C-alpha cells in the first residue's frame, strides 16, 4: 500500500474533515480531570483500555491519560495501570501508590535514557492521586502501577537474586551461576548482543530459560511464603529471558527485536490479568505505535506487530484502542539516542496527514469515537490510507517526513482518537526530591 500524496491544502475541506466536524465531541481541559474523564465513561465496560500518545514528551497526553484513568478506576473498577516502562522502575511507583515497602534496587529509578519520559511532574501528580485513592482500601483492592518493558536486564537479575537470597539461599547460588553468563554484560547489554553475533560467542539463552523454569517449577513452595513477592521475582526472571533474546535480535533485525519487545509487553499484561484474577481490568499507557493495531499501519505491512494488535486478537471488542494526536506546540525530546533532553518546537502537520484533517476541524480539543452505529461515513473517510505522525524520544524536525511519518488506516488502527490542536512539553524532574516530598516519594530516593 502506498501513500496518497496530494497538493497542499487538498485535504482542507475533504470528506474526513467534514465527517470529523459532524462527530467531534469537544473536550474540557484535562486540568479539570473530573469533567475530562467523564467523557470516557463510554469505555468503562472494556476489559483493557489502551491509551496512546503521539510523542513521549507531551504534557497534555500524560494529563489526559491520568484523567481518563482516574475515571475508569473510580467508576468502572479498573485496578491495573500498566505503562511503557521497565518493571523494576515502575515497581518503585507501585510500592509508593500501594503503600508498600520499596523493593531493593541496585541503582536509581528511571535513570536510563530517556529519564524525562516517566520522571516528570505529570506522572508524579498521578502517582500522588493514586496513593490517596488506595489509602483507605484493603491491600488486595489497591490499584497497581506496573511496567511492561524489557530493558531492565541488570535490575531484573538483581531482583531475582535478592528474592532467592531471602527465601532459598541454595536456589540463589544456582541462579548466580546461571546468570553469571550475563552479569559481565548487565550494565551494557547491547555489547552482549554484539558479541553473541560477531564474535561467535555462545549465548546465554539456555541459562536464562533454565532459571525461569526453576522458579515456575517451584512456584508452590515459593507462593506459600508470599505470592506477591514470587510473582514479582518471576516477572523479573521473564524479563531476563526476554532481554537476552532481545539484545541478540537487535543486531539481526529491527522487525524481530520490535516483535520480541511487544510480545513481552503483551505477555506481561496477560500475566497481570491472570495474577489478579477473573474480572480484572487494565489500563495501558504507551505510544500510539504500540497501542494502535499494527496490522492497519506500515509497521504491520512490513511484518511488525504490537500490543494493540495482540489485544485486539485476544480480547476482541473488550479491548479499546484510543490514539492521541496534536498539530503544533512544544515537546520534550532529544536530537539523537542518548542525547540531552531539549524543548523542541513541533512543526505543523503535513497536508497529506490525518493530523492536518483533524486540525481543520477547528476545535482546540475533541474526541472522535467511531464505534457504534450511524458513523459509516466517518469510518469510510478514516479508512483511506494517509500519513500519521509519530514522535518518540528523538525528534528531528529537519527530516520529519522520513523520520516521523508512516502510513496508516486509522479506522482499523484505533477505536477512537483524542485531539489537541496545541500541546506543551512535559515538566521533567531532576534527581533530587521534589520540594516538600515525603521520604516515600518514588523518585530520587
């Protein structure tokens, strides 16, 4: 499928803009989370609600997701917020919001690039709200905050060993032997993948698999001591196994490594739903490229899949995929991977993009929901392939068409879309405590 390029302005009054004007529902500001969240009451019957973002550094996206999550938690019984972050890092926020003792760590939380993605005021304001929400609830009924990602090789090894040191010293010694294959690489795991590929080095897959199998085989013994601790340690063992495969794959194929990562994130979600029992409902925060159905995008057409596609296959209509987009403003992003955060100006959307059609509606904020009857014309207009913008932790305006646009069929990619005409960068936190923060504050400890 190829892009349908056009003359500038051709889409200004096209059928998509006309249909969006008919169906767009103006949104209040997310600064009023009660009013904003109530607009998403219609999604309360879902099992999984996936909330996207068009960038990794936009304040309005974080605040909107927080407001929607608050409403779904308070009024519809959602009890898991799972985000595109590493499990051990998110565990510090989870401990904070669920009033638990912090789990042991080797280093600081969210210290890996890009630090601003989760170490920001917007996330901590939501964490503060979630802590207050959980305060008077039984421990079993508290809402959890979990990480889905795969990059925590070092911290996950540390977590497994720390758990086994407490409950099974002999098992800990065996785990150290197995993980000894990986520990020389744990601080720079990319070097492990390069060595396994280019130096003919034997990989550590068997050892990582054996350790996970051991923990699963002995689950009855371990769960009898503390089922929550066992679940946390076993999830970290799953991460070690997945990360070992990921770092080998990243030097062979970008498609293979992408699929390994999203398969792991989806499997983590499924493990959380199973662990918390029948009727558990989850909210996902991740980039549009993860939560939209990849089969409806250029990603899927080249062989990649993602959480959204896998959730659609597993949960059908009980999974709701909500994309987010913007036209102009500022964003927190780097110029290259591993670079310093900058506040960058977002260029106006291309005229051959979905974002341009949304901008031409003329509303500051709105929700477009194309589920249900009476919206066939909107669905048809959204079914025309167009360009869609994706800004990650790196933003290169000078090469925006090549770096940040891809083709998509939005009607099949999402169930609904949240639009902000103008947005602003997130407010990052430094390494220090926020002023007045208690000792239980999840960052900077």
